[in-house]
């Protein structure tokens, strides 16, 4: 995790979007890999399953280091959105979750809170992994700059 300011659970007033507006249903499953988790997130969010979007999400996962590289269980993008059974695993309150469903819910809720319009637009376009990466870096998520290709 690059910065201490992002990943927050707050909203931006009139610009807030609910998670239900950006997802169909919360994926279940087990044994996700970075690529299969990215595909499931895109599906749940209703974003196109393009090579660019898959490249963007997997690069974002690597930049954050969640789940597979740190103790933020079921949280590949290191969101700080609390869920009923989650707990903080570091000083900036990145959460660890008890299931993939809980982690997907938190990630989608965070993305839909109104602070991440640039990320949502880039994912909706689906044609530039670097545009998604640049939108993440320009957002309050806190990841910082990273490269993504498709």
C-alpha cells in the first residue's frame, strides 16, 4: 500500500453511488487467483471483461499486495471498508475479511461510494489498462502510480 490517505469508506454527498448500482450479485467461490478474482470483480461490477480491464485489476492487485502478499484476507485491493466480521490489519485500517463474499461486498461498496468516478469510467470503457491505473493513482484510494498493460 503506497499512501495512507485512500481506501476510505466515506461518501461524497450528492455524488455517492450505491454498490447495488454497480453490481449484479456478490460472487461466491473459493480459491481465487489474482486473475480469477479480477474477472469476478469485473463481472459483479458490470464492467466489460476485456484484456485491458483484466490487466488493470491484476496490476492494481499487485500494486496493493492484498490477500496474496499481506494479511488483508479476501481483500486484494486493500480497501478499508469495514464489514460486520472484518478487522483492521494495519495502521491505516485496511481490513481483513472472513470470506470472499465479504471482501467483494466491501470492494464494490468502496468503489461505489462516489469518490471513484474516474476508476468506474475507465473500467466502463474497458479499452485502456493504463487509464484505469491512472484513475486509481488520481483517486483517494491511496495506491499511487503503477503501470498496467493489455
